[in-house]
C-alpha cells in the first residue's frame, strides 16, 4: 500500500484504494479515519459495532459522492452513537 494524503484524496480514490487493498490494509485505513474523527470530536472510546456501521456508511456515502474529499465524507457520516 502506498502513502495516502487523506486531506486530498477523493471518495472515488478512497474506494479505489480499498478495492485494491488487502482486508488488513483496508482495516488500517478505516481505523486511521476513525482515529482522525476521534481527534476532531474528542471521543476516546472505540466501539467495534459503531466502527463497522461507520465503515459501511462511509463506503455507501462515497459511492454516491465520488468527488467529495474522503475526510469531508467521514465527518458527514460521523460515528454512530
């Protein structure tokens, strides 16, 4: 897997990256995004079910808005409460 500039990558590029990554690498990417959102929100807990739901929702959202920056999409989807 190559370096990813999450501040620049679009949803389309993000989905392409996920589709060509191993499940382990995809998990690392999604955990990084979760960590980013935790830093933004101040949330220090990790809920596995919420992370799974967030990941599914982020992929669906990005499929509908391929030109949006992935971090903007992640913030729009948010972590389920």
